[in-house]
């Protein structure tokens, strides 16, 4: 419950146009200090949980083990983690490409789901809680690779989770 409260607080900050990406290029040590705030840590943890749920616990753990083995006693960059995950997924999913959309964009998407008969359509757009005129920028180009999981009435509630990667504005 405490973690969920932290997530919702971070999402509230991240839904403002004055937010910042989890990862960005820096030019000075002051910029590095500005990047490491609660938003970066909580959003980062949430993104790792999202990835773990999408890849499954075993695949995610294997990717973490490869990452730790390949980079023990050395420095690493975020791409190194995604590359380790890609080693485990054997090209079935480009984890780096997917996660880059989450860490280089500020904010998060609003996903709208519409069902018409047996057809389900999904659409994404950037969610803004409140537009702050002094910080407003157009975010029309934002596109996330959103891992969606769902169940249908054809499952027995034990192994019935399906996955879909929304990597376009709509699908």
C-alpha cells in the first residue's frame, strides 16, 4: 500500500508538463543531482515492475543475472540492462527499444480501450493532469511501447494471460 501511494504521488508529478524524463544527457554535476529525485526512482521502479510482469518473473530474473554477471565491478549504463534483457529474449522482443520510449519521455500515456462487439481497439496519447502555460510544450510526437496484458472468457484463470505490445498510436 505504501509503494502504491508513492507510485501515485510520482505519477501526479510526472503528469505535469514540468516533469522530466528518467534518463537524459547531462552537461554538469548539478544536472546529475537534479535528475536523482523521487520521481526518477519511483518511476524507474514502476517501469522495472512493468517489464518484469510483461517478460515474466523467470525471464526478467535471468536478464538481471546476465546484467549483474556482465557488469560486476564495473560501471554500467541503462542500455546495458536492456541489452542483457535482449540476450535473454533472443530477439523475440527488443527490450531496449521498448524501454527507451519510457525513460526518454517525460510523463506517461493514457490508454483508451473501446470494444465494439468482438473488436477491441486501443489508443494512446500523452496524459496531462494540468497544463502549465509557462512550461507547455507540444508532445504530439510522444509514442510509448506499451505492454498490455489481458484475459478473455476462454481461459480457466490459471494460465490465461495474453499480451499485446501497443507500439503505435492505435491498434
